[in-house]
C-alpha cells in the first residue's frame, strides 16, 4: 500500500464511518508497487453496511468525492457486488489490501472479538490484512 494512503488512514477511517462503509480495500497500482504519483489514480474496492439508513447513491458518490478531495487525484470506486467477471476478480484479488473495516458492524466472529478489544478501525483493518496473508 502506498505511503499516501497510510498517511491519511485516520481521515479515510472517518470518511468510511461517515458514509456507512463496511470495508474499503485498495487494489491495482496503489497496492502492487507500480503507482506513479504524477499519473496514477487510486482504485478502491468498497462494501457498504447493509443496514445503513442513507441512500447507497449518496454514500457511493459522497465517498468517491471525499476521497478525491483527500488524495487530490481521481478515485475509481468499485463495489464488490459489481465484480462479476472471474478474470477481473482474479486480477483484483492479486493486489487487494485492506484499508478499513468497520469494527463495530463486522459480521464474523474474529472481527466481533476485535471490536470488543476497543481497537480502532485501522487496527482492525491491519489485523484482517494480516489474517488474509496467513491463509
């Protein structure tokens, strides 16, 4: 993951919380080491909380605009439900890295246990990334 994202992780977590994000992952050049600060955009994979009362349209475009403002560059925001082509899924999966996971709304047992530890969302994202590498 590029340093630009790491430097802004607290701001990203605040935006994710604001827009009802369950998880946010970076993929592509910002994750695989081929990022060019002068030319590259940032690709994010996003899942929104299912019980978010807000409009998915507003959440999606609000998050995209806020991330573009934060990083001062174009953001491609892809929902996991939009990934249908197995070849595209395979390419995304090769480089995807967790940036944010909503600790208090996560569905599996491990995330729930982490949430009880009163860890920050960034700490939970790090733990999820570590667990994925261990699989």
